[in-house]
C-alpha cells in the first residue's frame, strides 16, 4: 500500500509540483521539507516516517512527526508537539520524542532548530536598531494627484466667476422677479448684502456736536434784578404806597434768593460764588430803597 521507493521514482523522474530546478541544484518548496533540498532522504512525500520543525505566527516552534500507522488518515497524518523557549530544553524534547528514529534525520532536525533560533535572534536585534527605511516614490500616483489638483483649482475658479456673474445679473434685475436657486446661497447673499449695508450706514453716520448754554439761570436772575431796580426808580412819590411796594418786592426777592441758593449749593464752586454776588446786589438795592425813602421824607 505504502511503498516509498515507488513514490520517489515517480516524483524524481516524472513530475513533482514542489521540485524547482536551477543551475546550482534541485530544491523543494514543500513546507514540511526539513532541509529544502530535493533528495531521497529529505523528501517528505517519499518517506513514511518523517519529522520536521515549523514556526507559527506567534513565534513558537513545533515538532511535526509523521508515521506509517496514520497514512490512511490524511487529516491526522502529522503529530505536533510544542517545543520550549529554552534551546537546551528543546533539544531534550526532540531526543525524547525521536529516540528510535534515524540518527541522520534527528541531526537534520536539530540543525533546522539551530538555524531558526539564530534567525529569530538576528530579527530581534534588527528590530531594536533604528534603521532608515527606504521608500519608493510612486511617479504615477504623483502625476495623477497633480492633475487632479490642477483640475480642482480650475473648477474652483470657474465656480467663483460664475457665482460673481450671477450675482451681478441678479442685482441688475436681468432675471426679473421670479427666481429659483438654492436656499443656502440665497441666505448667503442676503447676509453679505446686510453686512455691506451696515458698514455703509456706519460710515455715513457722524457724531453730532451739541452746544449747551451755561449759567442761563444766573443771567435771567441778573436781568430780573435790573428790571426790578428800574421799576423801583420809576415808582411814584407816594409814601404809603412806596412802603408797601418795597416790602412786597423785598419778600419776593428773599424767597427767590432762598430757592436759588438751595439750587446753587448743589452746583460747582463757580455757581456758588456767583450766587454770593447776587445776594450782595440784592442787599445793595434794598439799602438804596431805604435811602430813597428817607430822602423823600
């Protein structure tokens, strides 16, 4: 049923999909080949009892073993045993499982484990070093991106010019009163016009200058006092009537002076000084009236 010599003669002299012939020799691309060479002792297909070392994605080493007792079960053809991280303990594990196997095959398996361990150490050292990474420059992609960028710039300029032309026509009233364009653009135009109108109003408005007259009340008081003095000078020479008129005028002036004095106290010092001058004028006029009364008697 399982004849290794017949299988090897067919593979070697007829056809093998794993065999690669080059100038330096014949090599085998089968992943279970322990040496990578195409020969009778290293072929995993032409040997009923065979073993090799494989590495998984996580970095663990496994010992794969094939025996003739499982040849009729292809799904259970290979037996896998994980090897420890320690190099010496891995050798002990190999010797334990391959105690009665051919010495040449055991030696090749240990050589494969040694090479794979050295390769892992070298990979770790290279990963720790900072090395420059050489990157290729994709010329086709650069040219493609440059063309796309140029087209995008042209399209943006064209869109802006079209928008500007439409806005000018809209302001001139070329399209009449009926419009049908997006609401977002319409709101944008309204906002822009509102900002322009607000800026124009701000430029046109100028601060108005107002002039306020000061000391109006004091001037009115001086005028009234002068007018009162003239009225007294032009009064008739009747003694009784003169006495009554002078008393009433004096009372009115006293009341007015008291009210004005209260107002002037709330103002600045200049107003207070002017109020004092008005009081002196009142007293002087009162004395003049008394002198006129005595002179008439």
